[in-house]
C-alpha cells in the first residue's frame, strides 16, 4: 500500500512539474514580443501545416525579415540571428543521461 501511495505522489508531482514547465517555457517565435497572441497562433498553425524542411525554413526566413521591418518601424531592435528552434534535435541535452547509477 505504501508503494502505491508513493507512486501516486510521484505521479502528481510529475504532472505539476510538467504544467509549470509548460507555463514557464519561453516563446521561441522570432520577434514574438512584437506580435499579437493571434499572430503567434497563426504562425504556429502555418508552421505545422508546412510539409518539408525547406518550406519551413523559407517561412522562417520570411518571418524574420517581416519582424526586422516591424521592429525598425517601431524604433526597436531585434537580434540579427533568430533563436534556434529549441523543439528539435536537442536530445537529452547536457548532463548525466539517465541519472547516477543507471546501468543498462
């Protein structure tokens, strides 16, 4: 019984952590601070609809140019290089892998 309550507690804590992490995650759309919530939503919808890496890259570059122009018109500056797409290819990232003592 104690094992079941420990498992339930761990599950609840994991869900709470995931919800917090999702809320704390930065918006990685280039120039998002210059966009409305609807524009960010539309950007994500469009990006998901594109089928190839080339289409997505062309869309990103066009968006980058548009945000640079918008920033200039508002007297603001954005970094020249858009942020890396953090949702792809990062794997487990730096660190100890599966944790200390993990044996395969």
